[in-house]
């Protein structure tokens, strides 16, 4: 009884603490008002496009928590759900074709309202990450992934973890800035395998 | 010196555009030379950034900025009688009183009693076109973003009016309840994650010293120099697009790259974001129209 009571109490304190921290950060506004504005801002978009910005639980929590330090229980919930969402290849082989992976890493098209349907898409990895040392045009929003596989001695379990990270980055870090490429059905299992190969194939320029 | 007036014929305009296109070309070439010349990415990074900085400084010359053609066209549009009421926009109240242009842009977005709405400059111009001029704005909205062989009345008018606040400082007020609401919604929208890539504005613009590819990303989530420099330099002439662009276009383009749906032109949510950004940029010196990549 007492233990249960303490648990409820501490959950309440935690919620109150998060609540006041958010109140200090953000200007006060009814979430329903925000939703109304957002609806009005994209009112002329096709229905399937409008559906893309109806937030799921993870997006909603991550939108509200602006501090990178996420309460441990909230983070666990997000990471557990993300881990459960990952679909691995049927044969368990997570390494595809690094050359195709390189194209996907370079290409920044796909998913934009200006993109022609049916055109090749990419993961746009270089926008945020350094990968091959030969590519000088890379962003710094994410960490450098140069020599990623080599640094991990090409261990199969690390390759599997990289596949999982690309599939749903929030399995590794709650509210990560990285798109959930597999979970959001943007990249296919094959494409994620090719990107994993770009990181883990010893022949990939990432490891040269 | 940003207030100079200049009238150019279209041939001159084309010549100026050609000049900038060739400059962009030479930058691309020098970037290529740079990347071939150096072997080590880490070592050459500062050089590449310096080169981009040098290019930026080179193009920020107001005396050859094609955006001043937009300023001139905007002035003509402001004074031209149109619509069923055959009226010009000269009696349009941009917040400082009918026809008063000096400093009006520095205080936008703001609440307008006659419309009972918070409006940015483009929303307000649109309101004046409809209510003051009785203008059917379908064509104006259709040409909201200029392109090859197609000028935009809105881009021209914004260039003209914003230029009248050049040298002044941003000072949006959050007094009216609807102004406060607009700011709070803008902030919430800035951090709102969504779409196929889970992106919010904050994904790229809430940290210092980050880059996308080689492009530096300003931190717009906290008051200070970065957000001031950014907001104080719009509208701007985008060399890569050969067009003057407004904040409505910039936000439209951001949502495109964020993999969100296409936002409606003149939507209140875009004004809310502008309110949030301009408030963060409080005290920024406005230097417009500027010129950028």
C-alpha cells in the first residue's frame, strides 16, 4: 500500500516538475489553439499530406519537451515503443549494397511537396553527417560517422544496431533529431540495408 | 545608402542578373577547385567556410543588388489606382496610420483593429487590396512568388515597404491578447515535430554552430545576434533563385524541406512564426532588401 502510494506520489511530483519546467520555457497557449492554427496553415494541402502532420505520441511528447534532458521514464517509453517498431529483414542479413547506400546518402530528394512522384529518393545523410572522408560537403547536425564500421571492427551486432538506428533512431535516443526512416515508411528495408552497408562494408569509402 | 533610388530598364535588369549568375558559377568552380586541391576534409573545412564568407561579403553590395528593381516596381504599385474602387494603396494603414510607411515594417506583425486580426505585411497588403481597392486578388495571389518572366506584386510591394524601415530596429509589440496568442502559437509551431522526417523548425535552428552540408544554420530559438542577423535581412534577393523573396516564401521553402505539406499563402500560422522570430530578433537593425546566396 505504502509503496504504491509513494509511487503515485512521486509520479505526481514528476509530472508537476515537468509541467512547471515547461511553463517557464514556453509561452502559455492552449494546445487546441495551436492545432487550429496548424490546420488553418495547411488547409489547402491534399488530405494524405495533411494526415502526415497529425502527430503521433512520440512527436507530440518530443514537441513539448524542448529540453534535451528527457525524464528517464518518458524516454524509456519512447525508446521501448521505437524498439518494438523495428522490422528486420526476413533472412536477418542487414548489410546490402554499399554503392546503392552511397547514392542514398548523397541524395536529398523525396518527400518534399516539390518532388515529382516516382523520382528517386534519398536519405540525405550528408546534410547532417560526415561519412566518406572524400566528401567535404557534409553537415554537423549529427555526429561524424567516418570509419563507422572499421571503428567497430565490423562486428555483426553493431551492424544490426546501425540498421535499427536508421530504421527508428528513437530506439537508441528518445526525441533524437534523426528521422525515423523505416518507421515512417520513408525508406524501405532494402534501402536501409544499403545504408547499413555504406557504414559497414569494408569496401565502402566511409571505411577507407 | 540603402535608400537610393534607381530606375533600370529590363535589359539592364537582365544584365545584372547575368552578372550574379556568373558569380554563382565562379563560386561553384572555386569550391570545386578547393575540394579537388585539398585531400583532408577536416583540414580544409575552415578554408571552405572562409570562401563562402568571402562570397557573401562580395555579393552584399547594395549598389548592384537587383532587389532595388523590386523596390522601384513596388513604389509604382503602391501609387497605382486599381480595383473596383479605382484606388491606390496610398491610404493603406500598415499600423502607423494611413499611408505612413516609415518604420511600419519594423513593428509587424501586429494587431489591426479594423480586421480584428494579427497580420504580417503581406496579409495587411492583401487586406488593403481587397478593402481599399476592391481588387480581385486572385491574380496577385497566383503570382505570389515571382519566377522567370513573372513578377510578383507582393514581392515588389514588400521590398518597397520594408526598405522604408531600413536602418531601423525591429520592435514588435506583444500588447494585444491576439498578439500574445500569435507569439505563443508561433513558438509552439517552431518546436512542433511532424511529417515523414519528424522535423520541426527547431531540428535545424535551435543550436549554435551547426551546419547543413556546408551551409551554416542560425540559432533562431534564442534572442541574440544570430536571429537578429537573419530576420533583419529579409526580404532578400536570392541569387540562386534570381528573385527577391519575402519571409512568406522563406517559411514556405522551410516547410518544403522539412517534408511538411505546402503551407497556404497568407496563413495565420506563418504570421505566428514570423511574430515569434521577429520578437526573438528584437533590436535587430533592418538592412533590406539584402542579397544572399
